[in-house]
C-alpha cells in the first residue's frame, strides 16, 4: 500500500531528526562544570522581542500566511508561544487565543500583554503534544521557533494538524539556533558541533506525514544581537564558561570573524 510506504518513510525521517537533535547535547563533562544552565532562555529577552513585534508588525511570510487564514474573531493556537511574538501581532483579528508553553513565566508575560490588547486568552502550561487534549480545535495554529526543541517531531506535527481546522504555520531558522556558536565551541572546548538537523529535514518530515507542505524562506528581520557585548553575554553562558569570561569570549568572537553575525535565514512552512 502507498500509505505504508509513506509511514515508513516518515518513521525513518522522524528517527533521523531525533538522532540529529540528540547530537546537540552538550558533553556531560562540560555540562557538569557549567556555572549556569546553558539551555535556559531569558523571559526578558523574549519579552523585548514580543514588544518589538507588536510595535513594528512584521509583514514577512509567517504573519502573512497566518493573517490570510485566520477568520475575523477566529481562534488561534500558539504552541511554544513564549510571550506571544508570533500570535499577539494579530490581536485585531483574534477571537480567542490558546497559548501553550512549558515556561510559566513566558505564559504570564503573554497573558499580561493579551489583557492590555483586549485578546481573550487561555494559557496551557506544559509540553506539546502532552497537553494537546487541553485545547479545542483552532481555526489556525502557529509554532514559531520551537521545532529545534522537539525530539519527537512526528508526534508534535501530527498533533498540530489534528488540533487545526484550517492552516498550520511553522517558523524556524534554517539551521539550529545554536549553530552560530560553533567556532567558540571549537576554540574553548575543542568540540565540533553538529550541522543537522536543518529546516529541510523538517520540511521532508512534514511531507512524509502526508501534509501538502508549502515553504517560503527569507532573511531574518532582526539582528540576533545589538552589540558584541550582548553576543558575549549570551555566548559565555551557552558555551558553559564562567560569566566573568564574557570579555574574553567577546574578543575571541571578534578575532574569529564572528562579529557582526550574519543574519539567519528564516523558513516558513505551512499546510492546510
């Protein structure tokens, strides 16, 4: 049966995605000495990004694809929402927003902003798809900058599709969001970082699952950092070094030709 072929294909691609993502794990002996959690995200930094998205709405493919598919006063599901950068800019159109995130503080930030904008919101604290049964089926769903945190991508994508009447929209950088630090890992730890998975691997899996996938790509609308100091403050934590070495990390990044960082490529993946 043709369907069997599709599912075997998807299974293999899903296993490959998981293996490649797991290869990004930080070696235990380095992680054990890390002064702070190298994987943690700053709610402040995400909050700033959301406020910028609200102040200067982005007319890129992700917002365009969401906006054209969302009925007036429609329901929008935002998975891995953070404080709402991918959903709240549509506040004039949203009848009800369902936001899922594994960080309670990010959801608090989203709820506070939604209230100011007059958007009715239900927040669900937890990981997708574990909490998928806690949200109703939405008109449109977005999952922006989250798939590189998802080992079981096939289950994640199937649950997005099952919980959506209309269109599912994903946004992700072309390469793993930590890829820019590869030269620093090599310099400070002698560790080579992986190259895959990349956006094409996600696209291939979406297609193998039988969804009629469409893809658009562009340069990221934002610089990752506004200064070399900001880069160094982030890198020192993520490369598992003591924060007191931030200046050294900044100098090293400059010497390695990492500043200014080239902008990411962002990929928008969508299907009905």
